[in-house]
C-alpha cells in the first residue's frame, strides 16, 4: 500500500519508519535497516521507532551503528 503513494508522501520519515517496522515484524532486518536509514536521512530529529531501529541494529550485530544511534537519540532528548 505504501508503494502506491506519490514520491512526496512516500519519502517522509513517517512512512519510512512504518515500512521499516513492517519489515522488522516480518524478520526482514536488512530491509528494515535500509528503511530506517532513509527515515533518519529525511528526518534526523524523528525519535518515533528508534527503539525498533536499535533492535534491528542489535539483530544485525551492528554495534558501532547502535552506539552512534544511542548517542544521537540522547543528544536529541535526554529522557529518550
């Protein structure tokens, strides 16, 4: 359904986060990571879904990226 959206709507942090979460729920961790990266590029201030993104990075054993994400999220919101 998301693939039918026009590019201006598809290329938003919200849609990419929803896609990433759907991929995660289907255990498609590589695709989830790619969608989360797009989401972060489009909206670097978005915190919604970062708990799922961190889990994806953990599953993929991407320790450096996970640490960097944690630092970025804390810098945006100390209570996150």
